[in-house]
């Protein structure tokens, strides 16, 4: 099954806590994508240590082919014991989606994940087994394009307890909220933000527990190819253009000289817009056959800042307002966040005197730094990234 995953998550710290007691890990192997959510007992530093150890140990073991029984046994014997309750305690959920479309969902003491298909909540059958005294739910199923998988810590179902709801939001009401949002075909980042914002609202801005939401949406692979910077040698223009145009998917060009190379190779004209949607970001342009044409360094810099804000969890309605702006940086960031599973970068290494301090090598130039930051940010989002230099 040729598929991609649109994945997003966010945590809200318990009110007045600097550290979150929930931890998320995303692991990619040759045959599967793995998402782990762990909720450490209590809150603050101790809970953060417990959940971090759980995700790190499980992630490493699962990546190396260990079974869930081996993981749970190791966790039980490794985690520190709470001096108050005399137990080593950390809940977890593990979603493993294989490249062939098979999937498994393993859950221990976390709220049951919500699975939405065709706008309706599914309740797949599961087996129950006991490992080291812990009752584990084990679901096995096949994924389909358009499926949503929502994993959460108990801070989500407890949202609004004692105020909006006597006993909290509850999984049933959360499921109704999620199913309604999914009927619009919403992206994983947008759905994650909607759930997180609703939790924050129900807590009246003061979360009573660590609250984490993970959303994974099964989508068809979305390939994006981005070309920026002219090659060192003029003779390589045709080579980079053949490489750049070869993959399927969206085509993006960043930079004036780069745009000229593309237009010349395609035999097309560059139509430059004179509309400044943002005074700090130069207007975009158009080249027939190219999906997005932008200025170079200023646009890339703003884009990288938006990607890093997204990865740091600064995702709220204000962020999405900026993401859906019309300037070139917002359009580029939106594609990379919501419409890309694989990014192919084609980067020319010719020096630009305006961006190059005297004596600095290319890898310290502004453009190269931005490219490196973009690569790191996209990989943190779970995108597959390749890069070629010319």
C-alpha cells in the first residue's frame, strides 16, 4: 500500500508546571511508522522522567524488533518506584502502521484511541492480555486512505471536570467532537489544534492535568520538490533542472536567479506579482508548470521560523491565521506542514555576494543555514527528506 502519514501532536502542561508529564515519540523504521504516547504518574519533573524513560526504552526496543511483551517487562523492571505509591507507573499507547497497510494499536491505561473512517467513529475488536501484571489492549486492523487516529492522555477526557462537565469531557463527547471535525477532511495539524484548543477552553485556561493529543491521518504520498540557489557551474543548470523536474508532485522554486534558470529551461516567462501581502516578505511570481515561485532568503527565513514554531508546539488559532496568509513564506510553510510527506531539495552552492560574509565557506552562508534548518524541521515533523547539492 503506497501511503503517507500526516502526523501532529501537542501537549498542554498542567497549570503552574514547567515540565509536561506526557511524552511523545515518533520512530520510523524500514517497514513501519511508530507513534508512542506515555503519561507519567503525577505531574512535573517526576512524571516527565517516567514518561520520557518509557518512550525512550520502548522506542529503542521496538525499532530493534522487540515484542510488546519484552518492552513491558523491561519497563516494569527499569522505571523508578514511586516512594508514595510503591509502584513504577507510566501508561502508554503505541500505534504502529506498517508500509503494507497493516496496523497495531497497543494501549495500557491511557484513554482508548479514537479511530474515524468516513466521518464515523470505529470501534475495532481487540484482545486483552496480561503482561507483568499489566492489562494490555491489543488492536490489529488494516488502514485506509482518509483514516484518522487520535491518541490522547487522560488530561483530554478530564477536561472541564467540575465546571463545564461534572466528570470531564469524556471519551464519548471527545469522539463526537473529533468525528464532526473529520467530516470536513481536516488536516492532522488542524484537527490536533482544534482538540487542544477545546481542552484549553474547557479547563478555563488552567489545565488541571497534563494534556496531550496526537493525530495521525493516512494519506496518499505527497511529494514536494524545492529548488533554491544556482549551481556553482553554469554547465550544471541543465543537470539540476532535469533532476528537479523528474519527481512527481509539487514544484517550488525559491530565489530570483533560481527562477530565471527554471524559466529558461522550461521556455516560459516569469510573471511577477506586485502585491505585497506582507511588507516583510517579497511578492511571489508565476512560472507555468511550477506550483510556487518565491523570493529566496527572506522567504526561506520566515518559513523556517514558522516550521520551528510548529515543532515547538506553538500551534493555536493565531498560528493557523499566519499559516493561511497569502504571502510566499506562509504558502511554502503550509505546503510543507499540511501537504507534504516527502521533500526533495535541490540546492545550488554558488555564492551570493549579498549573503556571503568575506572568507566564510558555503556551509556557513545564510542560504545553506536556512536549508539545513528546513531539513531538521521537516524531519522532526516526520517528513522524509532528501537533498542534492550542485
